[in-house]
C-alpha cells in the first residue's frame, strides 16, 4: 500500500487534453497518510469559459484573466510534486493534462499513479454511481465543496484512506500504485502565416473568437481555421 503521494485534481475547460485547457490545479502532499502541504492556483486558459463550466465550478473569466498561464505554473507544480506518485479520481485524466503541460515547457513527467475511481468500482455495488461525490457519500466522507480542485484533491485522498482502512489489510495489492501511460508530443507554435490567415478569415466573415489567437499552437490554429472554412467558406 502507498502512504506517501500527491493527491491532485484539475478543473478544465473540457475533457480533451489536446484541445481543452487547465483552469485550476489543486493538490495536497500526503506523507505517511497525513496532509503536510497544499498547492492551489488558478490558471489562465486564454479563452472565455463556456457557461456550463462556470455553472459547474463557480469559476469565472474575471478570476482567470488575472492568473498566470500554464507555462508559468507547471514548473512550480512539478517542484511541489517531486517524484511522488500521483493520486486522483480517474487519475489518468488529470495526468494527461499535466503531462501535456509539462512536455510543452520542456519537462519530463513520468509517474506512478493511484486511481480512486478504480477502487470505487472494485468496492462499490454495480448499481451505485462511482463519481467522486457519489463515492464519498457512499463511504461516509463529508465534502464541503465539489468541482473545485483543492477540495476534490482532499476528497480523493480521504476516499483512498477510508478504503485502505476498510479493505487494505485483506487486499493490499489493490492499493498499490501503477505506471501512468500517456504519450504526448510537444505542441509546435503557430506560424506567422497561419495567424495572418486566421485573422483574415475572422475579419472577412465578421467572426469574434473566444480564444486569444496568440496563445494557439500550430495544431489548434489549424483546427479552428478548418472549422471556419467548413462552416463559412473561404475568403
């Protein structure tokens, strides 16, 4: 069983690490089962939030506009996390966003992981929901706040500890960490020609983007350009 780890949770603009962005990171460092340090920050995604994200998290554009971008944040998080395994509810989701951010800034980020969602699926009845809030409710863990990064990181930690107390003695191997696998290549910056072409399309079709074009990668700007042409046509 693992007793020292980083419990982490992210709030994001969506579910796809290739297209969506981190807007909040929350983490706690756990040493021998006890929380010793906390990490929390907003992250500027350089785009407007969709209404559903605002309603789900309570985070708004004004809070994020004054926050640093992920390039300024990821180094500090990696320093906080050190080489410890990472724990989360569906941890590969958080890991994929964090690893993409790390690789884009020239850092490595290969880690062992502990997934409380897999544990919930193992120890909860099949007809029960397995999301973090439902799992905490089922096992009697009180959550004062949900869909905020630090609160959910703490909840995942408490869920792991509760499950370990109940089932760890008989099934210690289930609570061990496993290698997290997510392959990612560094995003390439958009070219000047790409940016100019997109700006011409936006001006011609009178389109206002919710994304800051200067922050777009080559692939991102290419996807947006193709989408505009498919929907509105060429110049």
